C-alpha cells in the first residue's frame, strides 16, 4: 500500500508540473532570461549585450513631441505618401525626421521598428532600465553624455538660433551685443545642452526651462520669456505653425562644451547594437559626407508636419 501511495503521489506531482508548464508558456534559459514559447509573443529581455540578431526588433525612444524631429499624429497617413509608425506604448502614430531615419535603419537591418514615447527628462532613465534599445530623438553628442552613453556618428547636423516675439522689443536685433544691459529672460527645453548658449547673450537672465519645446515657444509668445534658445529646425517649425514668433538672423558660435552633432544613443557598453546601427547608417549613406540628404529630409519633414505640432 505504501508503494502504491508513493507511486500515485509521484504521478500527481508530474501531472501538476506538466500542466503548470503549459499554463505559464514561459521558460528560463541558463542566463535567467525569460522568453515565451509556443505561439506566444516573445518577451525576452535583451540586457546590455542585446542579442539583437535573435530579437530582430529595434525599440526606439523619442518624445514624439519635438517637431520636425518627431511628433504624434492621429493616423498613419502623411501628406507626402509616407506612413507613420504606430506608437508602441501610447495612442497615435509617430513621424518626423527621427522616425523616418529609424525606419530606414530598421529596414536596412531587416528588423521591425517599435517607437516608444517618453518624456525627454526621463528618456535616459528608460534606456538604462531597458525599456527600449536606443534613443533616436534629436539628442546631441556631448562629453558629459558620453560618460554614461555610447553614440554613433551623427545622423543630423544642426544650428542653434534665437527666437523672439515678432512685435516685441527684440524683433529687430541683429547682433547679440544689442542685448547688453537689457537683461532679457531666456528659456529653453529642460534636459538639453542649449543653456550652454546663454553666456553668449550679454546680461541674459535665466528663466524657467520647460519639458517640451512647444511650452518654450508659448512662453516667448506670451511674454513670459523674451528669447528661446533652440535648434533651427525646431524653431523654424514653431514659427511656421505658431503666429507671433520670429527667428533672429544671428549666427551663434557653438560653445566649446557643446556639439551640434545629433547622434543615436545606446546604453554604455552596448557595442553590439552600436556597431549594427553604425553599419546601417553607412550602408544607407546616412553620414556627414552626405549632409545635403540630411537637410533635404529635414525640409520635407517641416513641410508635412501637422499644424498642431
């Protein structure tokens, strides 16, 4: 009887294990990474090493609120015939210079593209947490950022400009020296390296920085701030979609601590993805040797962006 009882318990135990395995649909490999089996969706975490050749999905983070680099729209249709990309973690579709570049690179790699919408101030934290694989979101290279991130070569080169009210006291300024003694309030986007340009404006007073560029330009339009310090494409986009603003015709030299190179950022030490993306950039001819291609695509994005962005 004891032998029969033990035997019965073993059978029940094996059956329970079998059914538990079918119910979970997951297994764990020797590295402790979980992945779905059968017909379920793969959820394997890439970690720092990536395993991108197996994953074949490029998860890209951006604001989706930084036109013309990236924006959110309600449908996939774009006026020039392009198709916007469904945002993976939010409603709507994403398009713009960054998204089109990301789609080009994903296509070159033969991968699917996923766009993740995130606030700029938290975008690096999300990357470190492995919420996505890289940032293609108008991020400029800097020595400070290079301490915690790795970067590809540039996929866009930009200039920084000053934007003011078109009927305000600074609308006719043609040289930064004219600001001397007038104590203009300057503003820009939170978490950028644009504040490094503030010392170029004599007697400038540092104002509030905002989470989005649209808030920055609204501050200038409302008179909360006198000057915005933002890159040219974004400023041109704002002037074209928001009345009452003017870009000053002033050349601003790039501060020593800054760079105007817009690059793809990956987690520090993620050499595999960096090299894959770098190879795709070069394969597509998307390098500074072909800057005219950068400019042509940016001009196109300014034309097709929704007026609400």
